[in-house]
C-alpha cells in the first residue's frame, strides 16, 4: 500500500509540459509596473551573451586557412549567403545578410541551449529545485517576437525600395480591375498570416520534440522496469540526435522564409 501510494504520488508529479513551462525567476517593480524575468527570458539573455562572446572569438585574427570554430562559423555563413540567400535576393543579398546571419545564429543558439537540461543540472548541483533553463523557442511569445521583427523588416525593406504609395498600391498582383476588391483583402490577410506561421512553426516543432522526450523518459517512472528503462534511454538518445538536427533545420527554415518574404517585398514585380 505504501509503495502504491508513493508510485501514485510520483505519477502525479509526472508532467511532460514541465520543461516547457515559463517560470518567473526575478520580479521587480518600475513604478506601478511589475516586470518579471522568466527562465525563458534568461535563456534569451544567455544566448545573446554567448553570441556576443563567440562571434568575436571566431572572427578574431582570422587565418587564411580557417580551422576549428572559425572554420565552422565561416562555412555556415558562406552557405547561408551563397546557397540560401543569394538565389532568393540576388544583388540585394549583401544588404540583408547581417540580419539573416543574426537571425539564424540566434535561433540556432536558443535551440541548442534547449537540448541541455540546465535546470536539472543546477538542481543536482544546488541540491534544490532550479528553474533556470528551458527551451526559449518553445515559448510562443519569443517566437512571436522573432516573427514580428521579420514582419517589420520585410515591410520596411519594401517601403524603402518602392516608397510607401507604390508599395501599398501594389500589394496585390496584377489583376483585372473587377478582381481587385477580392484579391487585395486576401493579400492583406496573407501579409499577417506569414509572421503567424513563422512563429507557430518554430514553436510547435520545439514543443513537440521536448514533449516526446519527456513522455518517453516518463515511461521509466510509470513501468519501473529495467527493460523499459533501457529502451527509453536508448530512444531518448536517438531522439536527442534528431532534435539536434531539428535545431539546425528550424533555424534554417525561419531564416529562409524571412529571406523569401523580404524578396517578395523588394522585387520589381511588387
């Protein structure tokens, strides 16, 4: 009876969404405003600091034949510029590469940091529960903020290229006059659907991956069987490698679509 009660208590604590939950770490007041630094917000700050440190290190005293981290960094940058952005943006590529590189490496860093169970590691080190960590890109507010930045960047680029009047007037593709009252509202809806899909795609993929990992590890607690534990651990290792690939793929897709939307806004056919 005692073991059954303990088992029931453990199952009650099993929550696959726990690693994805946003938890306030610090709360402070500015006048009547109450602001909180959450675990996901902290991971964003950590990613920013890591990039501010790692990128200068990679670019410091560049060698004619790059090796190590510099070689990896330059290879990714060249790939994004020549094989991803240039076929889409053409001669305008260099104008937007700083933004696209920043976007890719920022999302990639957040995705890779999410694979490290920092909250569990800190809990073991500190001997108390820690909430510092978690997948920031599994927070719809963070992916939404990235999508809003992409949305603003897209339309600012289009307006600078064509001017406000021309850009707004030609949002809809060339069509017969009688179709414009139908097509123009649809195009307006599409403009706002694009950032929404950017945010949801990144958010959903990261959430799904972490939920699956948490659920499979939870099978160890549910069955309390050595065979199930061995299969669960091996499956989690395989899925973690898959999540590593997904971290790169999702960063690439977000950057690719952002470049594509920018190309739509600055194209001469706009």
